[in-house]
């Protein structure tokens, strides 16, 4: 690795933190314009599903690993869905009630 290559993890971390801050500011602006925090959570999860579902589908097509059973898949889906939904609802409600700086510092 060169001199710049040693700093790649730090640069990646800074880039992600900047993107998190941008999302928090954009979301705060939308919430102050009247968007419901719950609607924002639905939009965010819908966008994530539309992006991740095709990747998951096409990456598993040629896999020889047996698929999960229905019960295992249902339990994983239920716990992930409930956990993410509660977390995002609390974050967006806090972002709506507090400042963007506080929401970004505490929520992410």
C-alpha cells in the first residue's frame, strides 16, 4: 500500500459519516415541511427493499447452499423487521423533535 492507501479506512469512514449527516439533514427538512416520520420510515424501507432484493435474488441463483426453511426465514424476517422499524421510528421522531445535529450524534 502506498502512503494514501493507509488512510483508505479513515477516508471511507469520513465519507459514510458525511452521507449519514446529509441524510439526517434532508430528512429533517422533509419532516419540518410536514412529512410524517412513519411515512418516512415506510419510504426508506421500500427503497432499501427495491435495492437489496434484486441483489439477493441474483446472487443466490447459482448457489448450492440449501435455502432456509419457511419457519427460519419467517423468524429472521419478523425480528429484523420489528427491530429496524422500531429503531427508525424512534430515530425519525427524535429527529423531528430535536435538532439535526443532536439526531445525527445520538441516532446513528
